[in-house]
C-alpha cells in the first residue's frame, strides 16, 4: 500500500523551532518529488515547499522562505521539514504529498500531488 | 502570483441532483507546451485532500465517472452529475503552471440537503 506518514508535530513557542518528518512506503520514494502543504485551522490549503527526487531543485513559499528548510533521505525513504523562527500564523496541519507524473494511454501527464499523508499538527503559541 | 477564485464558496445539493463549481485563474494556465495545469481535489471531513481531476479533465484512478472537469485558459468547472452523500467535503482547484508557487482556490464546501 502506498503510504505517507507524518510525524514531529507539537506545541512550540513563537520564535522556536520544530522538525517534521514524513516516512514513505509502498513506492519507490527516491524517484518522486515531494511537497509539504499546510492547512491553518478552519482555512484552506497552502503549498509550503517542494523538493525534487535528487534534492537538486528546492522551492519555498514566500511565507516560509528563509525560515523553513526541506530535505530528504532517499536511503531512509523520508522527507523532512525543519521549521525555525516559528510564528503564530505557522499554526497548521502539515501534510506531505507526493508529486507525480507518468504515461497513461500513450500520453505523458503531470498528476500533481497524488498521494497525501494524514498530516501532523503544529501549534505555535505562548 | 496566480490567484485562483472559486465560486460558489458553499453549496447545498439534494442527493441525485447535479452540482457545479467554478474556478477562475488570474492568468492563463495554458503552458507553451500545450498542456493546462489545473487540478481538482476533494477534502472529506477529517481527511487529507484526495486528487479527483488532473490537467483539467482527466479523472484520477478510482474517481467515479460522475465527476468531470472542463475548461480552458482561465475558466474551469468541476461538475458532479449526480451528487451522493459520500461527496460531501471541500473542493479545491489548484494550479501548477507557475512553479515554484502552486496555489489553491479558497475551497467550496459541498453539503447534502
């Protein structure tokens, strides 16, 4: 079964740091790009960060650039998000999501984020 | 950044009736390579989002054929031909043409009458 499981969420004070992890199973993790997406309480979805399969390409949303760092360990099938200088508005459920593309019926498609974890909750509060 | 605007923000539908959600982008989602990078997701209560439609009109694996996507350029629509109770949740459109900034619409909450 294709699965993503996030961990590491918790309560942290403003200005503090927290590290999230996402463990993949059931697919060849090293061949897929990955994303972090977050959802503040009662709000919509916000893309946070992207990392290519080889870690050669990394992107961040402007809201987290300079504070968050995305990494991956293909040997361990794991994705990470190091969050520093946390602010109240970083409070959210953080999802990891697989970025996927492939051939279907003779055509090449970009499927977008096709597999999501259940999420881990980060609360930034004093 | 490309802004994605969904309408309506909520709708209440009787089971068996159709439903339609509009998504408009502030810029064309048509890539120079000819593809249009518009996606639809459903987030059921208490669950992560699940992919419904990729590249405007292609149903993802396992998605019932009562779901269909259409549109071009900046205007897109998700239609449910006959709403079922299991379709409740929040629907999001998403664009991926403007890397590195994927953006989502605000979401449309579907409830059953």
